C-alpha cells in the first residue's frame, strides 16, 4: 500500500513530536482517517522527504514524529516559469495541476483581453489561495518536495515587462521554429494564452518583449492542452522526461 505524502506548512523537527498544521491534520485525520501508528511521508517545500508516523491525535490535532531527513532528487534541471492566461471553469485548475506534475518551478496567472473571468479583491485572493493549494496537492501526488510558487495574478503586460534573462517562448501556429530547433537553455519563461488565444495586439506585445514564437504541430489545442503539451515537449527535449 502506498504511503501517503503530506505537505506540512512549517518546520519539521526530527525525533520530536509535533502537531501537523490544520490543513495537513484535516487531510490525515478526517479525509484519510489514518489511525495512530500509521506511516506517512512529510515534506514542507525544502526539497527533502521526512518519513514519519502518527504518534497521537485528538479531535483537532494530529501529532507525528519524523525520524530522518531524506534527499528527494526528483526536480528537473529545467526551470520553467509558466505564465498562464486565466480561463473559465476548471480549465485553469487543470493547467496548474498538470504543470506542477510536469515539473514547472513558477506559475503566474495572467489577465488577458479574452480571459473571460472577472476577479478582484477578496475573490481574487481566494482564487490565488486555491491555485496554490492545487500546486501543493499536485506535489503530494507526483512525489515532488519543492512546491512551485503560484504568484498573484497580474496583467499580461505587467508580466511581459518583468526583467529576466530566461529564454522567452510563446505559441504561434504559423511560427517557423519548434522546440526541436531551440538552442538549449536551462531557464525558460513560457506564456500560454487563455481560451480564444491572445489578441493580435497581445501577440505583438509578446514579440516586442522578446518572446520567440514556436509551434507545436498542425492541430489547434485548447489552452490547458497547449500548456501540458508545451511543457512535456520542453522536458523531453531539455529536461528529465524520458
């Protein structure tokens, strides 16, 4: 039986009993219903795994003891910062989940002309919190111990204006270049449009900001499929996807 991997927000002390944070305790105690003595693997984003067991619990708390710190060498040598146009429904959640499973290091949700989603204030803060939780859950499932940062959502132009030395890529169906023709670079900034794609003006802005157009093939992909396909191809060509 697979031992559950649980994210704990906070320090993990070795050989000392400590309480899991509220989200982790709820998942272990109420969702998984793990009894005292059960084994689990903790991680807190520092890149290590911490095999542990449940030492005690009550209605509100779950206490554990971690015995050792283990390296977890699953991170890709390719660093990808995904700028993802915000989409409606669960498409955005899906794109974030799969991007994390495939090894991205950073994600920035982007407001674009055709995003079709109006978020601000408290609603936006809650959505950002939800997206970060999706990233954590994807790490628990995929075996990662470094949690990608989901940055607060910004406008496309604000993101394009950020100073960076990363290789900048965007998708364009008529581009001459493909991922196979790119010069290898360990740091990549990839921007994906929302449903309906970027407007002509936005495409011009990406070009002006130094983004190189690449095409993935002859078929038109949905926004969440485009992100999944592009990241997979990049990891296969330059990263650690076999």
